[in-house]
C-alpha cells in the first residue's frame, strides 16, 4: 500500500478534525483580507443609497435557520442601511420558519440603530424605529406564489393584519400604501425556492425593481435573470453580505467570516488536488501493471 | 456594558449544548444527537402550527367572522360566506380516510385550477419569453474582443451566451437521437452545462463553510461571555463543554485501548 | 361526481385564471381577488395535514414501543410545549400575544435556531470529505466541472499575487457567460416543462392528484 492508497483509506473523521482546526485557528488569529466589490452587489447598495427619506422598500425575509449564517448578515446590513437613511421598510416572510428569523432580526436591528455611528464619513444619529411608523412586519402565509400575487392587488388581501395581530389600516406607514406601486423596490433575502415566485409572479406581473439576496448554493443559478433585467442586483452568500457590509462601512459577521472562508477554501482545494493526484498515480500504476 | 443576566446565560448554554450535541454526530450517532434531532422536529412542528393559527386562520378567517356566533356556525356574521373556504379546507383532512378521501379532491381541484391557471402565462412570459429575448440580443461586432481581459459585455461573450443556450437546449432534447451534427451541438451543450455546474459547486463550497463559520462565531461569543462574566457563568460553561469533553476523552481512551489490543504482543 | 367534478373545477378555474391575466377588467379583478381570499384559508387547512402526520407517526411509535420510541416522546413533548407557549399558556387563543410569549421566543431562538443551523453546518465537513474522496477528474466533463469550481473558489483570494486580478476576472466571466448560458438553458427547459404540465392538469390529461378510488 503506497502513501496515496493509505491517504485514500483514511477515516473521514480525521478530515473533519483537520477542517475544524483550520477554521477555528483562522477565526482566532486576527487578520483582515480585502473584500472586492462586484457590480451585482454594488447595484443594490447604490439603489438603496439614492432613495430619499420616507421612501418605502419591501424586504422579504424568506429563509430558515439553516441559511441563517449567510442571510442574517445581509438582512442586518441592508435593513440598518435603510433605517439610517430614514427609509421605511415593509417586512414579510414567506418561508415556514422565516417569521421567527424576521422577528429576531427586527429586534436586533432596532437595538443597533439606537446607537449613533459614522458610516462612510457621515454621522447618523441614533434613533428609535417604531413599529407601524418606520416599519411593519406583515407575517407569514403559505403558498408564496399566491401571496405575492395577492400583495400585488392589495397588501390587505393576504395580510388583513400584521404579524402581531393589528389591522394594517391602523398603522401610519400603511396610509396610502395599497400594493407594490407605492414601494420603491423589493429585496428578497431567500434560501428557498420562493425566489422563483418573486421573479415570476411578483416582478413578472407587477414590474417592480427586484433585488435578490441568495445563499451561495443558489446564487450562480440567477445570473440569467440579472442579465435579462428581471433582477437588478444579486448578493451571493456570505461574500455578498461582506460586500454590502463593506460598502455600507458597517463591517460585521460577514466580513469576519470571509477570513475563515478563504483558508477553508484553500483546504478544500488541497483535498481535491491531493485526491486527484492520488487517483492519477494509481491509474498510471494500474495501466503499467 | 449591561451585565448579562444568569437566566439569559443559561439559555445561551442551552443553545451551546444543542450546538455541540449536533456536532457530535460528526464522530458518530449518539443519544445527544438523537435527542437534539427529535426535539427540533417537535418544536418546529409546534412553531409552524402556532404561526398558521395566529398569522393565518386568525386574521383571514376568525377576525372576519367575529361578529357572528360559533353555535350558529357564524351564519349570523356580516360575512358568512367565509365559512365555505373553511369547510373546503376541512374537507382536505378526509385525505386520511380510505372511505372518504374522494371528498378531498374538490378543494384540491380548486387549488390546482387556480395555481396552474396563474402559472401558465407568467411562467411562459418570465422563464421562457424574457429569457429568450435576452439570449437573442444583438452581438456587438464592433467590440467583439471587448475591453480588457475576458470582458463579459464583449461581442464574443454575447455570441457564446447565444450558442451556449441553444446547445444546452439541444442537449436536453431527447425526442431525437443524438447523432451526427445534433450530437456535436449537444456535446458542446454539455460542456457549457458542466462549466455552469462547476460554478455552482464553487459557490456551494462557500455556502457550506459559512454555515460552520457562523457556529464558530456563536460558540466564541458564548465562551467570551463566560470568561468575562461572573464565576457562575464560568461554572455553567465548564459543565456545558465538560459533558462533551468527557465524551471525547472516553472515546479517545476506547480508541487507544482498541488499537493496543489489536497490535500483536 | 367523484372524479368528474374535480376535473371540471380544475378546467373552469384554470381557464379563468389564464383569461384574467389577459383581461384585467374590474369584474375579473374582483373575482380574482375573491378566489385568492378563499385560497389562503383553504391552503392553511392543507398545511395542517403535515402536523397530523407527524403526530400520528410519533404516537404509533410510542404505542407499539418501536425502536427509539423514547425520542418520539421528546418530539411530541416539544410540539406540545410550543403549542402551549404559542397560546400563552392557554390564555390567548384568538389574539397574537402568544407570538410574544417569552418561552415561545426563547425556544425558537435558543433551541430551534442552534439545532437547525448546526445540522446544516455539518454539510461543510461532508463536502470536505467528498472533495477528498470523490471529486475526481475522470473525464473531460468532470475536469471542466472541477476547473471552473476551482476558479470560482479562488475568485477573491488575495494571496495569489499578480494572478489574483486575472483569477477574479476569469471567475466573473465564467459566472456571467458560460454559467449564465447553462442556467438559462435549464430555466427555459423548466419553464416549458411547467407550462406543459400545467396545461395537462387543466385539460384533465394529468390526473395523479385525484389519487385512487
């Protein structure tokens, strides 16, 4: 048994341990890496940055705890950016465990915005964001396609009340807001197939500007929609979240996580190369024999 | 900085315990992992039920019938027709009865009719037509090689997109045998598809790693809170991690003694 | 009635929804909104079926003392506790106070989120193990897949020196050109498949949803 055969028969738990050690050590050692901004991420930031005080955006928090790592930093970065600019946000959640994620995110972002901070050289005074005035959380309904189409007619059709049971008309933010015509854009942060529903049944029928925040697994699949103009921007995975954090001058979990990503990728690439070198050598040996 | 309460730290410890219990599956299946797995299934189901009730039935059904009386089946309400979708929904539950399952076909038919009718024009327009329009955009022959290294907006890139889409569609056309020129085009199509899948795989690796990175960040926060907090926090931290350290030590001793007894004396 | 009526219903409502898309007159919009309003309620009842299935399977496991039945007890306990907290210990059935219940929120934040997030993070290790054991460049196609994956993974690696800029541009081109072409081909194929299946359902050619008599 040569060295490569021995390596190939290695218990996979040693591979797990090696990867875990690399990730933990990289996380603990302080260093930073440059985050390069892509055009598809910049489009979203620029769009939101040029909106005026009082403009309303729609954020669909369509992810479950299993995609929390990539999606939460995106939600925090975009919502905080919007609140700092005094935009109003209508939240909804069309995934099963999404309402809990949205509720958690709204609580955390509300606390964060209370503290005055400087972003990109501009000081933003801390403020209280009030439910019903600065934002509203509509809640969840099953069957995303039908809900998206219903909201295009009137938000009150699928959501007569908000998540907390208050009728929508009792909230000042919903005065004069009927459907997508009164909002500037929809940002769908999604780890599920609901994103297809937003593109087909939402943007396709009601023609509002749509931006996507997607998991890494899905990101590469939606470039055709970016190219056709159905979507104006894509944030892909933790990288997309890190890019938005950098543009907003609000580094957080995503920028921190990219450091570990870098070395984990190098480890995976090493494993692939080692595996293939071993495979080629054993194939050559088999041919000789 | 506001001092964290012991109660909140205990909850953080519960989260850390379940995180480590789930990670223990990487070594092997064990009671801690099974416990976490079964608890999360039950809690998820309960959570979903509550959300359906408070976010679904309550605003869309019960609020609309609230001026009626349940003992009159809400027929005295100002909007009694909302009983009908409720009855149709309840008819879905006959799916579990062998004798009465045919009753569930009516609400399913209603739902399917609406969903499929809604889907046809929108899917055709957005998945097919708009994608085809973008594929058939004019090639910029004047700027064929683009500006700089591998320009995505250059003429050759646009031409490659057009040829790539057509050949990928050729590959998926199985009503004709892939022979001759057809085979050649389909082969180019599968090359393009493989590059696409490779790109997705590259992104997928990033996605999976980031999930683990977030867990490290959470455990780090928990550890930092314990070590910078009071003695009680530290004690709870030791108990939480200690359970798994003891488990790991036990397994290590078993592994070493097994190795020792396996080597011939 | 048992099989004919559902087929007629699917046809009528399917054709109406297609018609409504092209004729957005006030009256067709009114019927459209009326139908949507009903379908939300029907859909909620349908989703509850899944919960019943879980309870039935778990109860069956406990009743017959099958393997690991003790864990099924934990499943039902978790379900019961969340329902209890969600109705605010039975105090608020018809108002949403239960959603703000301390235990309901904490069970979600400190039990459900960690377990679900960690379960999916295990995939990071499995992908490393698969990279080591299974990802082989056995053929031209597999080599193409691996090379494009490697380029995308090395996209923003600052330690590549002078090659880093070209790697980023190559990865960007790969995503915006061949990857786009491949995924567009798949999207068009899927779209045509959805339209064809939907038409088959509306016209009554596809009848699997009716089940057996």
